[in-house]
C-alpha cells in the first residue's frame, strides 16, 4: 500500500480520508505491517485509531461492529481460519449476500474443521 497517496504536500493525511471508514480500516490494517521506527506507519496507525474511534457513534450497526472487531486486535495477529468464520458471520447478516457463496464458505470452513479434528484424533492416539 502506498501511504503517500493518502497524504497531502505537508505529509498530513488528507481530510477527505477521514470520511472513508472502509479506507481508514484498510489503512489501519496496513499500518500494523510497518517496522519499528517507520514514522509514516506510526502516523498512519495514530490517524486511523483516532478517526475510527471518533466515527463509531455515527456508523451503521454492522459497520460499527466491524470497526470494533478491527480495533480489538490487529488482523495479522488473528488466526486466519477463525477470522474467516468471523467474516462468514458478517456475510450472513448482509442483506445483499449471495446464498450460494455463503453456503460454499460454510461448507469449506466445516470441511477443513472436520479434517483438523480428524488429524488431532490421529495425533493424540
């Protein structure tokens, strides 16, 4: 992600970005991937935290729930398989969802979970 494209000439984040909650969520996720002392990423994290917390009260309930989830723990620190279940649950509540896609996601999750369960049985014998 090119952080500079979200900054003005003085290096501050563009005010228009603060209105784009999905953009700030993406910036927040990306800001966790910087290395220690990378000032630009530290600024991105501070900017995203400030604006995400400030926006919580005016968001639609589903988006507010997503923002709360993102603020609890950085994406890169989450277990991907469990995170996929979180997004399946989010998609389940989406009124514009594709039912076939939802069923495929659930089927895939359950099949992999059953496979892991079987592997654990074999390892613990």
